[in-house]
C-alpha cells in the first residue's frame, strides 16, 4: 500500500510548512503579537489571514465553489499537522476549532439557503462561530443523551431554556449551532438549531478562566432564558 501523498497535496503541505516557518512561528516570540489570552492578536491575525488567502491556502477543507481548497480528509490531515506546528497556525488558515468543525458540519447537512446564510460568512472569514452542546453537571458533556437544555415548539418557533458551559469561541462568535432536547426519545430526541448572536433571549454569563492559552472567544457559560428560533433554523 502506498502511503505517499499525491504530488499536488505534497505541494500544498510544503507551502503551509514554509508559511508557518516564515510568517507565523516568529510571532510566537514577539509579545506584541499576543492578545491578553496568549493567542495571536487580531491585527497580525488579519494580516496573516489575508496572506493565506492570497497564497491559496485558505479554508482548504471547504469546497472550491465556496472559496475553499476542496481537500479531502487525508489531505487535510497532512495540512493540519503542518498548521499546528504553531499554536497560532490553524486560525490563520481558517482551519481552527470551533469554526473548522462547524463549517464541515454545515457543509454536510445544511440546506443550500442555510449555507448561504450561516456557512458562507464563516468560510469568508467575516464571522466566527461556536458549537453549544456541553452543559454543567448533570447535563450533557461527552454524553449528549444527558441533555437538559430544552426546546419547546410554539407555533412556527422553538423556545429555548437551559445552560451551556465551556463553549469555545462564544465571546466572539456571531453564528451558533445549538443542541437542545426536543423530545424524550432516546435516539431522536435532540435537535441542532442555528441562531445569531444578536437575537434576544440568551446571554453569556461568564468567560471561564483556563490554564494556558485560549482560543479566540474563550470558553463561556451561556444562559438561555427564552431564545426564540424559527422552525426553518
């Protein structure tokens, strides 16, 4: 079995390697390039993201027709490895959690109109996102079947009540994927919803301190006290 990367993928891997080596790693030694949470500051990040776009290294996991690189999982594994030589790396290429996973999920399961509304701005780097599933004990952590956050149907809208915790990136996210319980069915009782930061009925209770560098937007506790989400979302 041949485990060699295809020549075109090896070329991309080497270009990422050189980009990280020349432009990103030096910033780790520059205190002015760090934000207050030990991640890359927004100004140098904007510059590096523009460079990554110009060099064709942007959102490589997304389809080409949406402005990405169209790479498959195997190719992305090699790219992720090179990007992660620096803690600053993945976000410069729009391949950092939580946006990375959220983009992949939306590309796979969202309707076309939802992709235009919720996915494309993340791919373009105009907005950031968060995935709201984890709850305080005894709610859902690694076991979603313990979900306590509930969504109740009223007319053509769903009303959300509950609490989420350690939600990565929430402080800067504009678009959210929220997992809530819609029935007590053990297999089909959970539903994913899309909502925007500016909608009323929820708030960030606190940003939870952690040891070491944080993702942009930190890890937050969210309270839902009547968030209304249209059935179409």
